[in-house]
């Protein structure tokens, strides 16, 4: 009774209750679901999950209920209810839900951020100038009430599909505005490369994503980007918590794992993603996924 009274009096907890209700009404059960709003996904987990490796793209997420942890290289980030997450660049990460029960499942919403919208709003609005030195591409912070309120209005549109085309862009614009205006707005402004240093990182990430199977020397990548090798290494590690070679290795291993799940054998997958030595591939695969390829695939494939 006391807890209910506190929730009624606290506007943030009221907004959380609305978010919980809206997500649970929209999901049929555990899983991650696309919605009628193109850039919005919602998800539910009724129990903790095993760590999952993936390349996550530029996005904004709110943890509505439950807890989660994310591993970026050797860094660990913890997310609790009403924390929000921003990824300002594409990052190879590992994450898992740490607290969820059938009665209080892990619930969240994820919005793919739109660089074009951010760029337009920066041109239109009065925002602080971005710092010249890039910051980490992943952040966590507590959600203010105005951001939660905009999220509620966006989710509520799922109940009135006819309104989505006209009103969803307004809610998404407000969410983006609140993020840009917040304490971590400079992180989000990194996404559009408004500083020369950040442009170097964005170009490096783009090159690696499209050329991960090619042999690469960091010196050559630095020369291609017209910066010194030491500058590239420093800037890249500041944003991604790893070196360009480590980033490339993760992209290769993630893609090899995907190929093997589709039927490739380990040797073929290793050559496809750029490895010249299957034994080296197996060593690095075991180090990344805590099991050699065959055993890892047996663990991942559903039991028949």
C-alpha cells in the first residue's frame, strides 16, 4: 500500500508504470519485436540470459524494468530500471540480462538513431559546441522525466496505428532533442562527426565494417585517413575501447560465427572472413566465445 502511494506521488515512477503497461500490452511474450514504428523495437525477458555477442548499431535504449550488463572490450556497464543507453557509433559488444523474473520481466525499448535528424536539429537549434576530443561511444545515464514522457507518448502510438505516420516523427524528434539537450548531448553530437577528430574515428569504423576481411596494417589505415598512426590509435580507442585491429578481429569472428550457423564449416568460414590460418582462427574464436567453434555451435543451435 505504501509503495503504491509512493508510486502515485512520484511522477517518474508513474511514467515507469505507464511504460511497463504499454510494453507488456504490445509484446506477446519473451523476445525482441519490431513495431509499426520503423525505428522502434521493444523487448521482454522473463529470466536472466546468457551473454550474447553482436555488433550493435547507433541507438538509444531505455531499461524500463529489470537489469542488464554490457561488456565493451575490458569495460563493464551496468544498466538498471529507468537508465538510458546511447551508442553513438557501431560497437562490437557482449551483453546479458542480469535480473528478470516471470512476475517482473526485463522490459526495454530501443530506438535506432537517425544521423540526418540529429544533423538537421544541430543546424536549427542552439546547442553547445562539441568538444574537440571524442568521448566513449557508449554511455549510461538516468532518464529524466521529460525524456520518459516523450517515450510514453511514442509507445502509446502503438495502440492507435492510424496516428503513427503523423505523430511518431514528432515524438522521435522530441526524444532526440531531449538527448541533445541533456548532460550527455556531446556524445550524441559525435554521431554526425562535427569535429575533425571524430570524423577520423567514424571513417575508420566505416572502412573496417566494409573491409574487415582484408589484411590491414594500422599504418596503412592511418595513411588512408591522413592522420598519424598514434593519433588514430588514441582516438579510436577513446571511442571504442579497443584498437582498430581488435575491432576488426571482433567483426571477423562475429561474421564467422554467423556463417557457421548458416552451414559453413569452421575452415571455410575462417577463410571467408579473412583468416589465413584455421588454427589461428580456432584459437581466437575460443578466446572470444569461451569454446572452440564446433562446441560453440552445438551450444547455440536449438535442440531438436
